C-alpha cells in the first residue's frame, strides 16, 4: 500500500464559478476543510469561465474540481 504524504503531494483544487465572491467563499471553505489534513499544503486555482477552466486543466492536474451550476 502506498503511503501518500500531503507534505510532498499537495491537494490541488480547481474552483470554477463566474461570481468572484462565490469563488472566494469556496476557497475559504476548502482551506478550512483541507488545510488541516494537508498541513497547509493546499493549491487552489480559480477560473471564472469554462474556457479558463479548460486552460487550467491543460496546464495542471487537479485532485478536485468544483463547478458552479
């Protein structure tokens, strides 16, 4: 069994929402949830559109992608 360390492998999250306030709120919530288990090694990237989300996904690997309706 592989032992994953969040210190060496940060949690990468993509937040996709057209509303800036909602992106900020979601980011703060993720920091609260994942900050404790990842020893603060959390990477969040925000995208305001599908196009910018696709660009981010082409450049990075994400563990979690949160989409607005």
